[in-house]
C-alpha cells in the first residue's frame, strides 16, 4: 500500500457510495417536493370544498331569525291588504300564534312549529315569499275582484286543483257532476250567490292552490282520516295539526310512550283501556291502521292514490293510533302516476321513481305506464319487516302467530301489483286480507279489541279554502 494513497480497489467503492447517497438525497428531495405539492393541493381542494358546502348549508339553514323575518313580512303584506286568511288576525294582530322553532327550510320550502291559541300546529309554505307564486291572471283583466262571480271562483279553483292533482275534466265528471264534486270542498261561502271576494282573498287562495301538498290535504281531509288536517291559513302559509313524526332510528318507528301520554291527556285516563295497551299491542294497532290507510287509498277514490316516498318520517300517529300521512309531496293519483312513469328506458332500473316503479318494455325501450309495485308492498318492505323481525321479537319470534305474521310480511314484499284489473286486486288483495287476519288474531290473543282508531277529534274552528 502506498503511504497516503487509497486502498486498492476501495476508492471506487467509496466514490460509488458517495454518489448513491447524493442521488438518494436528490431523489428524496424531489419526492418530498412532489408529496408536499400534492398535500398542499389536496388541502386547498378540501378547504374550498368546505367553504362551498358551508355556504350551501348556510344559505338554506333553518334559523329562527330568518323564520321570524318571513312571518313578519307576511304580516306586513296582511297590513297592506295584499293577503288575508282566517289565521292572519291571530298571527299579526292578536298575538295568538306563538313561534316555537324552524323545522325545515330547503329551496324556499318553509316548515315552522308554532302554537295557535295554545295548541301546537305546523306552518307550511312551498315557497318563502308570497310574491314568488303566480298571480291569478284573470285579476289583471278585471276592474275589481268583485266582478268575479262565485261560480267564476269555483271554475278557476277547480281548474287549478285538477292541474295540481293531474286530473283531467273527464276524471272529475266520473265522480259525478262536473265542477260540483270539487267545488263543494271549498266550503259554503263558494255557494253563496251574493258573495263577492276581495283581491286579497283570491290572491291568497291562488297561492295556496299552487301548493300540491295543500291541495291534496284539503281535498282528502274531507274524505279520509289518514291525512293531516288543515286548520287555517294566512296568505301563502297554511297550518296543519301537529303530530309527532316517525323515525327510522326508533325500533318502534313512533314514540309510543309519547302516544300513551297524549292519549291519557286526551281523556283516555290512567285507567282507561288505552293506558293498558302493551307496546306490541300498540304496534299491532298501528299496523292495522297502515293496512286501513292502504286499502282506503287504493279503493275509495275514483283513482288509486300512489305514495312514492314511504318512510317513517312521512307518517305520524294520533292519540287513537290512527296512521296519518303528513308529507304528501310525493303522492300522485293514477293519471299523474302514469305520466311520470312514461319515459324512455334501457332496463327496469330506469323505470324507478323513488318508491314507485314499473317495468321496461325492451322492444319499445319505454317504461310501462302501470306501476309494478304497490303501496302495501313498500310498506311491508320498509315498515312491517323491521317491526316484525325475529331480532326485535326476541323469544316471541317462534310463536305460531308471529311466525305466520313474518311469512305474510315476507310474501307481501315479494308480491308485485301489476295485475290485470289495474286496481291491485288478486294476490295483493289476498296478502292484505292475510295480514289483516293475523294482526287481528294477535290483538285478540292479547285480550284486546281490534277496533281501530277514528278520525281526528279536533273541534271548533273548521277551515275552508275561502274561510281561510
């Protein structure tokens, strides 16, 4: 070895190691820079996304301040004489409508909890502002609203109701008597030959008739106990009875403790028969009320009424355990249902409209206009099956009647409704009768009467469209 020199053969290895370290550092620096840039870009996207989501949420956020401003603006319009209604004086002058909280606000639709003369109510409007509704065009061509006769009002109101519900004139005539069957729903004031209507009355009525849910509730509340009662209105806002909605997270769907307490407060008494109902008896009674509602909606009107958004939150129960449809934005009579389902398709999946579905005709590439499933089928799938599952029933799941009920519910979920007669008879009707029979026997086995609940027991103020 030469003094001061390199070890033979070692210089190359040392140089190679230094080179590798240098290259590794450079590679790490480049990768680190790239990772840092990607993290920075991802953080930027995430933060901007949060800002956009926050703005979107806050723009439709249900705040008390905004709700009160909306009601204050409504009262200003009432003071100006632009709107009217049977609730306006109590809301804007006498202070008998007490604001409680905002329940829902999205795309202008406003739902508010309040107390009217000491009783809880829900205030609703599809749009936030009265000016957002289309005005009654005929008023632009009249010197005064007084020029419109009561029959003119009936005529225009009937046309708007038909348009809202998707019913043709022939459909209405089938119910017997042209305008008469719809016009009678608007109260005695429509039939007063010497009655005239102010612009505020007609404008307010017109804003209400443009809200499909209001129209449904007003038409059906005189015909069915299974829809929420309209109690009054002011301008474009209307009040419906307050009922506690169901919840998907509750194993019983409805708060049965609240129902029992409300029944006691309504006069059932701590020793009355309702106070002795067990939880399962209450569930069976509610299930029977669901069956009654389905049968009623399928058979008691000129056209079947389709419920296309069946979930616990869209139903409530009264103190007598009557099931009530409280959100009917997605409810359609048969003619409108057929128009909705009539669309192009490449498979059956293209023929689903929320909970309402039909089949795709692959030759025509067109969805059938007839709904394939039924209200009962969806209720069995979404409500009955969780209720009567062996998991919730526990040790009672193996009892003969419970097993029979589970089998009937399973058969119900598998029974389509596109049958020849178009009214859901046949197998669907057989399943309905089987469920009714098993639930009735379960109640009798528990020593209870199977008599169902009646209509809402509210008394006093009766709302009609022009009585507001």
